[in-house]
């Protein structure tokens, strides 16, 4: 059986808010394989949770960073260069749109709300990649999180869907720019998972239930399945030939074009 050993590898994981975060699910297999992880967080209120989550991870470090502030991004990567010297993996699990953009029709999106959602949810990957590449002289890999609403209308997702579309396009352009350096960039399009962020979407409970009922596997995915896919994309021994891709882990939901009543159903 193949044993994955990431001892000596360095990772940056951005976006853990609690133990149910997909960022945390992506960090777990890296840590289990021996990678040393630096975690960035936005806001002092998140630090106690991260301290508790990472207390058993050797060498884990915590770094405050607001990704809308270039000075804080510069400070974060300055700390990483000083403490680790190099970087092998980046997990970008950052997204935000003001609550009003989920509640109101998309056509009413305000200019400032558009700018903020794009800044945090899409441009932050570009800003991070530009700094991370300097610590990846021997090659590396980056993974971000997207969602099906980037290419199809998902009611209430609204501005976040547009931001995710920009994020996916950014993945492709970054993969092109960084490929000659041996740095790979991919996106994971995960099906609905019960996270804190998901609670901000009106009707999420119904969306979650229907996605599980209508998916090819007739179930919802788990956070652990997202983490497993992330590991395969990040580690070159597993996914070294994959870059510029949006890879789905949604129990096959994205590939279905029409839903019909199941055998024995009274629908229709």
C-alpha cells in the first residue's frame, strides 16, 4: 500500500473558521501525512478556535490576515518566508458577499457589494498566488473552492455565483502563468455541505436535501470527501499532471441535465 509522507513540506491554509469548515477538511489529510501548516485567519475572534483546533499539530502557526489589505498579505508572506523558507501547498478557502446580496434579487446588487464580493472571493486568490509563487521556486500547488453556481443559476446565490465564475477563470489564467515554474492551480467544486458559510444562503436546507435526492449517488457529499480530493490535487505524486481544472465532488449532481421521477414515485 502506498504511504504518503509529507514530512518537510510546508502548507498555507486560508479560511478555517471552525471544525466544520471545508478549509479544515482540506487541512486534515495534509497534517496527517506530516506536512507543517500555517493557518491564516481574519479577525481576532477566530484565533481561539484555531488555537484549539491546531493544538495537536506539530509546528502549526497562526497568522492574522485581512486579504483585502495588501500590507497584511505582504506581512503574512514575509512571516512564512522567515519561518518556513519555502511553501509547497496553498489552500485558498476564502469567500464573502454581503448578506444583502443573498436576500435581494441579483439585479439589485449594489456597486460596493459587487466590489467587496469580487475582492474577497476572486481577487484574493490572484493576490495570494502572486506572493506564494516566490516561495515555490521548486514547484508547488494551489487549490481553491468554488461551486456549481459559477456556471448555472442557483437561486439566492446571486453575487457569490458571479464571484465564483471569476474565481474559476482566475484559476485557469494563474495555471497558465505559473505552469512554467512547476506550480499547479486547481479549483474544487464541492456540492452542498453544512458549514457556517452555507447558513447565509436563503433556502440552503431545501437546496441541500434536493441535491442529495437528485444526485447520481442519491446522497450528499461529506467534508472528508472534499479533503480527499484536495489532497490528490495538491500532492504531485497523486495529481501532478492536473492544473487549470475545476474538479467536481458533488456525487454527480453537476452532470445531470434533467430530473425525472424515480421508479415508483407518485410525482408527475
